[in-house]
């Protein structure tokens, strides 16, 4: 379960990078980064109380994980629909003004990844005053987000391809969340004492996702080369 959770958090970060790549207004991007920095700073009193033991306990809390699954599935269902709207807007010369703002919907699940990262940094970095370290982290995380945005735009410059990739990432997150819910709720019920090992399944899914992403990026570069 921990492996699937980690994969979900990584995909949430990838999805956030794709979202940010569509933020064409500098003031919106700046506001988004500032809000994230404020969240990181305000969360540090809670993050410093965490440890590997409490993180493990949280990950083993079925209620917390179930709420996280519900949030992830709900947000990504919306993102799937908004991605379709974005594609339509891309090729529509007279779109309704209200639909132009769907690209700014990122959800709040990424804040969980931000908090998790902040917690790990506090656990592993020693010798700093907590408040000073919180300020440093509050500056670093938004900077990394900005770098990820630029990296995504450099790797996938075409808007429609990034929208399709965002659609694929959202679909993958829903799929992984469903698998996680099956593990948490222990469905279907196994009446025999035999326990199942999910590691081969997780490894297969992860390998398939990595290969699909590699093939997708290869196809992008191949397409760009053909256009040239």
C-alpha cells in the first residue's frame, strides 16, 4: 500500500506540473506560488511534530486513506472533464469566456504531496532553527514548482499534447486510487488464511506506466522531428 501511495503522490506532482504549464498569466502564477509558500510556512508547526512512525501510522489509518482516495477520485474526475473542455477550447475560435478558466483548476490534493515533502525534509535535515528552515522550504518548494512548469513546457511544447498527457495522468490516478481502495477495504473478501502479495501487480502496473510515458515522450519528439 505504501508503494501505491508513493506512486500516487508522484503522479500528483506530475499532474501539478502539467497544470502550471497552462498558467499563461504571470500574476496568476505568482499568486499560486505565494499561496503555496504561505501554506508551507503555516504548516511547519504540524510538520515538525511528525516522524517516520507517525507517517506510517497515518498511512495505515483506513479512514484517512479512504478520504484521500475519495478526494483524489473526485478531483481527477473533474480534471478529466476539464481536459476535454480544454481540448475543445483549443480548436474553438469563439469559446465561452467562463470555460477559459478551467485550466486554473488544480484541486487541493497536491497540498498533501507538499506537506509530505515538507515533513520528510524536517525529519532528515538537522541543525537548523525550525522557523528558519520553514522559510527556506517555503522558498524552495515554489521554486521547484516553477522549474517543473518550465521543464514540462520544454519537453512537451504543444498545448494539445500536454492536455492529452494531463488526461492520461488523471486517468492513471483514478485507476491507482481504485486499486488502493480495494486494498484498504479488503475487497473482494478473502475467506482463506492465504495472504496475497500485491508487489508483482504493483511492479507490473508501474512498469507499464513508465513504458507508456517513455513511448509517449518518444512519439512527441518523433512528431516534432517530422514537422521540421
